[in-house]
């Protein structure tokens, strides 16, 4: 067991497994989170019931949050270490580098990953921890009576509507989700490759599927602030 852990954290192959495994967990969370958020289109009862279920299971909620933060940290660490190792292996840069095969998403994975991490921190402060200073509404999402429905549940729908009615918040959210999906468009395919599950026979299909899945995720997440800004959700 000790040797296994040492190999995971010390070898390049182990770091690739860590990055792929942590990426897979985060991808599943992104999809699950999207399914939950899209319930806003079903009305206040659906989204508030979903939010109440999450908030009322504190003994489950906080361990999951801590585990996710640990997984994100592990993903960033393994990606950073692999990037530094790759640069150290080639100290002399290409005189003329023409990335004919590498996509823009694959060439910017490190940068988009850092920006996505910043976006996640802001999103947590905005809607999870509900820090008043970052919502730009001047209202307290946690204590104000207007953010509780008739059943005494936290009014998630109203919080989301007021939050995304701020154009700066919505634009930042759309940019953050866009970069997340750009990251996923390459990361999903790279995850299969790192785990040894990507074969030449269906590699191109997997690459295309990664882009389509990422585009659908972006459409799903972006539909919420766009619907709110356009007045479709009030």
C-alpha cells in the first residue's frame, strides 16, 4: 500500500492517474450540479425542494464539499507537477513551434484550469457560502426573510434570480463556465487516454464526443443566467 501511494505521487504515470481520476470525479459533479440547477425551469417548488434536501443533510453535505475541494486541489497539484516535469524534460524551447495537431484547448489547459479554479472559488462564495460582499445585490442571502419561502425553506430560486440579474455576475459566470467547458473539451478525452482507455480505433470519435458533451454542458449552464437576464425567469 505504501509503495502504491508512493508510485502514485512520485511517478509521472501515477500523477497522470491522479489527474485523470480526480478529473473524472469533478466531471461527474459538474453534470450532477447541472441537473440540479436546471430544476429552476421547473419552478420554485422544485428548485427549493432540491436546495432544502442538500442543506438539511449537513452530515453528508460538508464531507462531500471537503472531499471535492481535496479532489480539486489534487487535480491542480498533479497537473502542475506534470507540466513542470514536461518543461524540465525539454529546457530548450522550440525555435519554430507549429501546433498542427494540438488543439487550442489542449494548449491552454493549464491557464484555463487556473482561471476555472478562481471561478469555482467565487461561485462557492456567491451561492454556497452566500457571502454578501460578492453578490452585488447588497442583500443577505442567508438571513433576510425575503429569501425564505412559505414553508420556511431557503428560497433558492429567488436567490439565483436576484444574483444573475446582476449583469457583471452573469457575464463572469458565462466566461467561467465557457472556460470550464473549453477545459473539458480536451480533458474528457485526455482522461480516457491517461487511464489507457483510448484506442486508435475510436479515438477520433471520443475526441468529437468530448467536444459535443462540453458544448451541451455549456448550453445547460449558460441557459440559466441568459433566461434570467432576458426576463424568461422572473
